[in-house]
C-alpha cells in the first residue's frame, strides 16, 4: 500500500490529471460519497441532517494555492457568508480554513487580515475557526499566524499532524497557549526525514501526542483537544489507556470526514462523545480527494466496491 499511497499523493499535485479527471463521470460519482455536493446549500443540508442526530459539523470550502490575491478576498467573503448562513439556521457548525486559500502564498499579511475577520465574526456567532495544516513547507508560518490569532481571540484552533517528526516539539509551545488543537495523522507527500513513513510509526506518534493533549498540562491550560481520525482501534486506545486521565466519553472530542464510517460516527455520538463531521464542498475537490484516498487505503476498496455495484 506504500506505493499506492505515493501514487495518490503524486496525483494530487498533478495539474494535467486534475484538469482532466474531474470531467469523468465515474470519478465524480466516486467522490460524491465523501462530499454532499459542490455548493454551500448541499453542505448546509448535510449539516442539518447531522444535527438531527446530535452530531455537529465543521464546514470547509475546498481550495488552496491561489493564483491571484483577489481570489483570497472572495474566499474570505464566502466564509463570512457561511458563518451568517449557519447562524441563521441555528446550526452547530464551525469552519475550517486553509491559509493558502486566504492568500498565504502572497505573504502572511495577505491572509492574516482575512483570517482575523473570520475569527471575529465566528466569535460573535458563538462558534470557532480552525486553521488547517498543509504541507510541511507551511508549518512554521501557519503556527506563527495561529499564535498571533490566539493572542487576540479564544475561538481559534489549529491542526497538528502526527506523521511529522517535529509535532512533539511543537506541542511544547502550543499547549501553554490553550486554544484548540486538532490532531490528525497527516496526508501530504513528505520526505522520511520530516515525516514518519510507516503506518505503525504514525500510529505510535498519534497515541503519544494524544496523551500530551489529554494530560494535566493541557487541561490546566484549557486546551480544546480534537482527535481527527477514523481509526476506531486508536480511538478506543486513547479513551481506555491514557494513564491517569479517567476519561468520560464527553471529554474526548472526535472529528471524522463526511461519508466515512457513518455507523461508527453514529455509535460514538450515541456513547456520549462530543462529535463533529468535517463537511467539504466546492469544485476544487480533486487534490483533496486524492489525499483522502492516500490517507486511508481502505477508501480505495470502498470506492471500487461502490462503482462496481452501480
């Protein structure tokens, strides 16, 4: 599966493939299992369905690495509209943004003003903004921007990636800030000197980092720890084996992607876990979709079974 993962990650960066694959009906049919649609209306409807099951949502408008700074302004306006729509519908919904989609490639100042306006508007609506982590080339600047935002607002969190070797060190400076920390495994193509190449190493790193996020220091700092994973065995291990934590289900907040392990999502929510589903939408879905296939090889088999069944 290592070669397959590498192939999907390479494909996520291939412009020729991106421009052509999205036009094939079978590709669009496959991706529809993992996102409710390309427009905001579809995402809002999916969030409403989840809320009826006591499951919250995190909305993310797909896109990254813009060509023009004006596009970043359009994305900021779009997210402001998302927050307004969610508040008007009384949705338990947060948003998750990529800084490159807010103009980071044009410099930190280019995206920071837009990000802060989103956090301020989200705070007024009683909700949160999450900063997605992208490839390791952006880790330092993303964390710097997060630290500045966290100094001004309480309702902001950042994603950290368990497959990066540096994340253990990063937590030493992030935990004292409080705020939100969402732990994921990581889904970008990285060299072995920067990221653990083997699944068992990533899993071991994830569990060790989870222990830090649920430890005494993090609790005293008021960290809102989120575990973004579809690995049911890893979730059980976190709940049952974190030493001295004496965790109740509602103290472990879990997030999963839309369309993946729906029965497991319902089961965990029914157990009392705080639970959210990340709902992605938009027409710039190809790189995101390829990373999802690379992240979890079982997704490939799932897609093939569904395609053959139709």
